[in-house]
C-alpha cells in the first residue's frame, strides 16, 4: 500500500559572529583546548546576566529576509528546560512564542519542476556544549562516563523550521542544499555539516488512509547530505513495514546510524509542555523598528535564484551550467569577471566548469585563492578560440599558471608553445625537418606506394604534435604535400 510521505525539517545554522550570543567569548572553538573559550555567563555562574549580540540579530534577520519571511518588530526569548550534561544552565535560551521571523518560503526542484516549501518561522537560540567520550567502552573505574567541553556552549544558532511540505528524501536534500547556499550567499554561516555548523533534524510521517497526518518520528544525527537522504529512505521503509504488519508507529526520536544504515530509537518524543517553556526574565525583548529592518533589506546581496535568472537572460547558458556556476557566490563572480574581460560567455562557462574546477579539485583549494585571475583566463580562452594555441596546450598553461607564480608568456615557453599561430616559414621549417628525419617514410609516399594514405597521416600527426596544435591543419597539409611532390 502506497502511503503519502510527509517531511518537515528543522535546520540549525551556526552564525559566524566573532562572539557568542549572550557574552563576549570567542566563537572560534574548533581545535581549541576544552573549556577555554568560556566565561561565567557561558558556564551559568549565578549572578551573571546575558546580553544579546546585535550581530547575531542582524544575521538572523538577513536569513529571514532571504527566505521571504516577515521580520518581527518585537520578539523575545524563553527558557527551554531540560537536563543534559552539555547544557550548563539546565535550560536553553531560545525563542519560542515570538520568533524573530515568520511565514516565508523557499523554492526547490521536485522531479524537474519547481516546488514551494513554506517556512513556518526562524528563531535565534544558543548552542549547547559538546560531550566527549574518551575511551572505547566509555568507562572509568568501572563506571560509564563522558567529558563535557563548553567551548561551543552559547554560540549563536538560527533555526529554520519548515512546514511539512516535502514528500520525498530527494526534496529534503534539495531543500537543505538550497538553504545552505542561501546562508553562504548572505555570508552568515559556512554551512559545513562536517564541522557541525549546519545540523538537520527531520520529522517524517506517513499519511493515514483518510488523508490525515500519521504519527511523527524525529530523526537526528544526520551529518551529510547523503545521510539525510538515506536516513529518510530507511525510515520510510521501516514505517511502512510497521503499518503493514498492523502495528502502530510510536512518536519518538531516532538516531541515524550511518555505518549500519539504520535508524535507532533514542527516546520518546517530547512535546512543548515537557520543556516547561517560560519567558527569559534576564533578557530584554528584541525590538526592531522599521528603519532597522529597511537597513537589513538594503544590505541584501543578489540571491541565488536572482543570479540564476540573470545568468539565463544575460548569457544564454543551460540550466546545468547555471546551477554549477552559481553554486558558490565567489565562483559566479569569477565567471562574470572572466566574461567582462572579453571571454565569450559560453566558452568561459565551459572553461570554468570543466577546467578551473578540475584544477581546484586537484589542488584542494577554492576559487578565492586561485592563482589564475579572471583576466588571465579570458586571455587564455580567447587564444584557444582564435586557434593561436590548441585546447590541449591551453589546459597545460592553465595548470602551470595555477601552480606557479609565472607569467602567461613564461607558461607558453614552458609548454613548448609560441605566442601565436605557426604559419609560413616557421611552419615550413618544422615540416621540412620532420620530412628530413623521416626520409624513409617520405620516400615511400613519393614513390606512390602509400596507397591507403597511412604514411601521410603518420607524417601529418608528427607535424601537428611538433606544432603543439598551433598550426592550421589545411595549411600544414598543403605545405607537406608540396614538399612530398603530391
């Protein structure tokens, strides 16, 4: 029995502020000694009061605007009460009833067609610390234990809560991909799942025969785009098996076991009443007047979907080309600068997509540190298009320019090419030398014994190889035929 799939996502993004959400401790905690980026506020020492980080408010507001949300003039914080070792206060400061942004949307692609995913709200909250399990069996002196590093505690998060509008794991993956792209375009978060700056909780259910939502299960611990898709695929199969057997789905939180390829029960799913939310009395509400919100709107850059539309209209590129070139804002800018420097849009797109990304992948860098400037790439593309150099030589030159701090002219010399096409006397000299070196082959051709033309093709190949692809094939063929008396 086919049951409609219902998926909603809660996506947490670490905001790239310099300091934490409620204190002046650094957010640069990765690789730092445990419990060194902390203060009495992070550690919940009694008598120390939190103070909101304005930079975090600005970043959350920009993210909300990017998602077409309404930015609230008035929002406030609540205490979410639960006991866990990584939470110093035994409660988390978060926004609950009055979040900073509400009611927006994000467009994704489903089966090749656009689909709109509604955003319920976006809110600010503090991150928790991190549990460290120092031994394989997690035991010390016969007792299970873990260590706690509070360096991450208090780092600002924005949580984006979608409506349950996704109906397949592929849609969920595309949604998270586009959400991360938006965060990167806005420069509010690097969105790296591997380092934990982007985390996803998925809520999934299978609809009942009457069309109502089924029992919802939450899935955590998905640390890659691949694992998001695989965890949801597994859970769909699991829930269908449970229902087909006549059993019922339990509302619970499950963890994705990537190694085992399964979800595992973690705990019964809490409800809002379990957390005993109540207003945070130590923090004033966030009040944004219309002029402040207008200022955030004015600071918004061109967004990914806007850039995709402009690239299609201005450069006539395919959807696939546009998707690759606009994935990163910096790569899109590099491409545009290459075109502005004179390279034809279609040819520039091909070189950036195929060759620039190939070299970056080999070198392990990114476009912001790429040695080859857009103007140099444009010069290279134009020379290849004019047949001054072959595409093979062009690729070799690009490799050299990307690896060493040398000029274009020096790169030409290093690959054995000249600065222009080989014609006239220079080409005749090369062909004459090859005919002389291959005298026996030339004699066979002159005597008329090369009935199938294999020997002539052999000499032509040597000429083009020696010319490094910089000779016009017809001119080279005419000169060779003249020397051979054909």
